C-alpha cells in the first residue's frame, strides 16, 4: 500500500531526478549563488600566478627574449635568395644584353647596325639564386649573439623576480584582509558593549545618579567606536579590491578567507632559523639567490658585450657571394646558365662619427648598469636589515601583547563586576574598556606585522617560493 501525500501521490525515482534537474537549471538561470569553501592563501597565489596581467606580460617578455636570441645566433647562417624576373624592352643596350644572356647573338645581329640601334621588343625570363655569407664582421655577430643570450637570461631572472614579488604582494594583501576583518569584528563587539554602557549611563544621569560629563564621556566613547568601525569596514573593502586586482578576479565582500595557520605557526620557527644565520649571511644569500640582483649582474655582462660589438664598426668586413642565373625567352625550356662567385673586403673608414659615438653610447650604458648594480647592492643590504629587525621586533611585541590582552581582559572583568554592584563609576569602566579595546587591536596589528615581515624577509633574501609549506 502506497502512502499518499497531500497534493499528489508518491514520486517515482525518474520524477525525482527530473524535478532536481529542473531546480538546478532554475538555480543557474536565477543566479542563485553557489556555496563554496573559504579561499586559502595557496589558492590565492595560484590564481594570481595564472591570471595576473603583469605576470602574463613577464612571461611574454621572456618568450620575446628567447626569440631574439635565436634570431641573433641565426645570423651565422648563410642567406639564400631566389628571384624570377620578366623583361620586355626595346632599349638597345638592354635588348643586346638580353640576347647575350640568352646566348642567341648571331653574326647577322652584329653586322646589322640598324638592328643594334633600333631593336624590336625583346623579352626574357630571368631566374637567379644568390647565396651570401659574411666571413668576418669584426665580432659584431659574435658579441651580438652573446648579448642576446645574456638578455634572455636577464629576462628569465626578471620574470622569476616578478613571480616572487607577486607571491609577496598576494600574501600581504591576503593578510591585510584578514586583519581588516578581525578589526571589524573586534570594533563591532566593542561598539555593542559601548552602546550598552552609554544607555546605562543615560538612565543613571536622568535619575540623577551620574554627572552629565560622565554620561557625555560614555556617549563620546560610543561615537568614537562607531567612526572607527566605519574606517575598519572601509579598510576591509579596499583590501579586497587590492587582492582582486592581484588575482584577476573579484573577491566578494562576503567571501570568507581561511587564516593561514601554517604561516603563523611557522613564523616563529622560521624567524628563529633566519636570525641564527645572522644578517651578513642573509645578505650573502640574497646576493646569490635574488633574481633581480642576478638580472642586473647579467645586464652588466650584456652591456660589456655590446661595447665589444660596437668596436666591430672600426674593423674591415669580409663577405662571399655565389650567384646562379638562367635566362630564356619563355618558361617552357631551359635557357642559358651562368655562375658568378664574388668575394669582397670592405672597410668603412668614416661614417659621420656614427661608429665612434655608438661605442661611446655603449660605454655609457655599461657605466649606468654598473651604477644600478651598486645601488641595488646597497638597497639589498638595507632591505635585509630592515626586514630582519622588523620581524624580530614584531615577535617580541606580539609576546608582550598577549600578556597585555590577558591582563586587560581580567581587569575589565573585575571592573565590570564592581560596576554592577556600584563600587566603581562609569568613568573607570570606560577606561578599562578602552584599554582592552586598544590592546586587542594592537595584538591583531602585531600578529599581522609578524606574518607580513616574515614574508618580506623571505622575499628580500630570495627565498619566497610557491612550494613553501607555509602556503599549503
């Protein structure tokens, strides 16, 4: 016996599947949002590496540099050119040359001056194949090809540096959202307590049990927290916009982010390991591993090769050429064939000071590259020192903040209990709440600063990679 439901009988499995399918399609058409899990830091980095326009540009620049290197080394190959020409003319000199090329000049042609001076229209089809090779060019091709190879290496290093920079920017923006969201929750919680205190103070003031200045103090405290909540929400929105720019997709206001627990847990351990190495060792590590430093070193080598390349304009060049020609009145048969071999030595003694100024410009570019390398070396030392010091200070500050939060929470609990029984006034309560509010926000800021400074330290030393366990 089947159980009957109100409004119809029991549904068969086929009907249930049909109804589920219709509801799914309607959900898509109506734009019902799909519930998804929280966005993790590792997923954010993967999205940025795949969608960020700047990252895509660096990859294309890397491919362009490789193509330029292949073209530079390809200049060592000989050049081959073929052509087919058609000529129809009654010019005496050209027409006689055509007859000579076709091999049909007869004695009658030479004996008849009128035919030589006033030839009829003469046509020819000429095929030519030319092979050319530069034997010696003063090193222009050699140093140009080596410079192109160095430019490819430099482009690859810059692409790696942009990738590591993108990972750091995503990490910082991700942590910024978490900090902003935590700040919003903390301020909203404190605002709720402040509103309740302000309401209680107003009632006491109306009954005459509290001074008007004390009531106004509670009101100002609640108003200040309200303004601070607006600022916190603004920071949370801007942080999401920043992460959206890096990821190449929109991070929705209600989309949750999963706190990187492994990053925070590993911060203390990694920081201890890095600090034990010492600042000098970290600087040496950065000089060896940072892609941007390797890129500027490679740029110095490229500029040096370009200086040698510019010297080739002062040296002679040796070229060789082989030419095959065939001329015929039509295209249906083979014509007369000829072969030509040419060898040439040329020396450009003066070209309007172009070679001299070109070499001078190459030297100036080399000097500029050396200055950039020196500046980056000094800046690198400063960045490593600043990042290490900031991370160590943030670690100690977070330890002190945790103790301060515990003390402020216990003090607030005691003051609230005394306030309820009338042992302390509202001024004392407001001060305890403000103290607890400030130390909680300071703890959040220092925790973010510790995570961000550790990521920054890994970045400036060239050790920030996607495959680090802290991003899993």
